[in-house]
């Protein structure tokens, strides 16, 4: 369903949200672009001034003094209120997000549901409270030769977190997405930097978060939303001394630039970026022989889903050229047919479209790379319409040319055929860090290529078997991360309840009287948490 300007009825202010106040007008402004027409969309959004960035960060620092100490139950109520407020936006958020991104209504509704479910998942986590990893080692006054002190520790929030919205997920990885949800759940105020491509969507969601903070009687500054027409606002945000961690989803170039800023501040801070990934797919001989047609269909759907604008899109597919050459040729022919028949679809922004075309041109210019499909007739100077593209090369070329491992963000993929096991494993060993790797194989394949699994588990955050990497399930066990350059910190995930661990640090209390300890560490265990007490996991009270 396509929404027009006439369907958008909720008034937008076009101002940053600084605590509980709106920012003021400045001379610098930005407007969203309708991907279907290339025309700007009203209203104009005013960039935050340097003073407003400072005020948002200073308010967040003051709010942390209170918000960082409130109970998990209170934070859970806040997260649930945010979810309810976002759901209350109804058709308004669907209309505005679809207008700004060109994404279909069903995709926006799915993102909205995912975001609200994620907020409630973190609410349940912090309401239970056991995630703080409370540890208690009681004193041993009779230990020889030196008595052991009473030592207790738990995870505590870091402080204000800067969150950068993503271009390709206007709701689920933006103002109230996983980074914001996990940071707030941990007890950290958030200063969000809205993505310029969908500022109206950002304002709607930001207002929902701010209203929830008011209704829950939280301190001003627990949440702010900043707009910026250029990199200045984001730079000022990362460099502000009140910010204690940063979360970013975007390009490798943008992530590296902000990562350097975070590392070279007078007080360096943790920087968690999801940057680029080609998500290699390995098709083993048994699977290719038995299921080449269904694998081709599934791969086509995964590569072209959302115009290929998913961070988990398969960008490289590795398959044998022989001895199953006939199966390989049938697979390639089928995938070529499917890609050629792919209808045109919109891309999110002019910048993404232009980068995609540059990526295609780079592949076409490489030696020993064959262009199997590129629908150049779909190129449009007005709408942001991409080509669906398919390329092929051999393993020796792929291994010798690092340019072929670069991410091309859009509906394109590169087939790489190898001559046997040695080349397959050489490709796997040479991979950078990625978010995912996929293996299609039979049980016999898995047994024969067990060393492939051993290699890939050191290269990615998520291994997929007989499936496709697009579609990230929001659940406790999910890992959406990977070794550099997929992320700036391969120990982290931005999806799943493990995402909360990015924004906390362990704090130890030694020889404190019980009454002065946090409730999580008191002997009576008033919160009923699972705790590690003298090396044993228990929920029991240890009060005498």
C-alpha cells in the first residue's frame, strides 16, 4: 500500500526533543526525500545547535543520578509504556515511515511489532533482575594464613548512551530500537541522533518515548532526540564528556570515523558499531545435488528482499564447479533467471542508490568477473530504483582480489565456484569478520566438512544451516554481531537480551555492611534473584 502526503495527518513539529522541551529554530534545516519521486517532504526539521547538544547531554548526565538507581520494575514499566505509546501511533507511523522510505505498509507494521516486542522482552528481563549477574563470596575470617574479606559484585549501568539511528530500519534499529531499548533497560539515559532519511518517523517515535518518560515521572533528560543536517551533531554527541557509550548502525566509513572519535576523546568510551557484512553462503555438494532449485529460489528471495538493503543480505555464494558441474550450472542458470525476472523496487536514499551503482560498476570492472544479470533498464533518474544484479567468478580470482570481498549494499550477489575442498577452506579462512555465514548441506556434508564449521565460527556471530540469513529473530539467544569489521566489538550483539551487556560494567563491594548494599546483593535477597553465592547458583536467602 502506498501512502501519500494527504494520508499523513499527525502534526510534526520538526524540532529536536531536548529532555521535555523542544529545540528552537536555526538557520540549518533538513527535509526527508520521497524515494518514489525524489521530491522533498514537509515539514523542515531544524538541526540541533551545539548548545542544544550540550543541554541534552548535560540533562542526561543529571538524569543518570536518579535513573541509574531506580528499580528494574520501574524501568520495565517505562519500557512497556514506550511500547504502548508506539502502538498508539497506529496508521500515522505507517503512513510517515512508508512515505519517507518507500517501504511497504506491511514491512513498517512488522518493524513496529518487532520494536514493541523487543521493548517488552527487555522489560521482562529487567523486571526479573537476575541478568545483573549478582555474585557473593562471604567472608572467611578463619582462613589461613590470611582471612578472606566479604566480596560482592553486580553489573551497573555506564551512564548516558548516544544512539545513532539506521537508514534501513526506520523503527527497529532507530529511535526506540534495540540499542535504545537495551541501554534504557540497563539504566542508562539515551540521547538519540535521528537519521536524516526519516526524520518524521523519528519524531513520532521520539515523542512516544518522551511522553512515556513524563508519564512514568522519570527525570528530565532520560531521553532526548536530536536532528542534524550534517555530521556536526553526531560528532559533537560522540565527543561530549557526558556520553559514556555509543551505539551505531551504518556504513563502515561512518562507523570507523565515529569509532576513532570515541577512542581519541580525553576519556575514551566504548563504541558499538554494526558496519558491513557480506554474509557468505556455502553450498556443499550433497545439498547442491539434492536441492539446487529450492536453494536458488531461497537465495533469490534473500538477496532481493527489501531491495537487498538488509545487513544480513547474502553477498557472496560459494559453490563447487565440479565434480557436480551439471548441478552447479543448473543452479546458476536458475538463479540467473530469477534475478533477471526480479521486478524493480525502491531504494531508501539517493546515497544508498549511488553507492550501490558504484559497487556494481566496481564488480563489472574487475578482471575475470562475469556479469550474469544487470537490469540497467530499471535505472531511473527520479525514483530510487535499483538494478538486480548477479556476478560470477572463480575461487582463484576471488582469493587474489580483495575488492571482491567488499559489501555491495543492494540486490546483488557474487557467485564463486571452487575446484574442491582445499579452495573452499581457503576461501573460508580468508574471510573478514561478518554477521552471518550460511551452510547448505546434507548430514553427510556436515560430517565431511566439519572443519568448515570450525573455521566459520571464528569468522561470524551467527551460523545458519539450510536456511538464509535475512530475518533476524528477536529472542534471548540471538546474536547479531560478529568480528571486525562486521562490528567494532566482536564480543557484542545488538539483538537479543545479550545486547544489554554492552552498556554495563561490573562493580564490586568489599566488606560493606548488609544495609548499605544494593538490594541485589543483600543476604536476604529481597528481589528473589538467581545469584552466584560462594560458587553455587541459588535463589535462596543467605541471611542468618
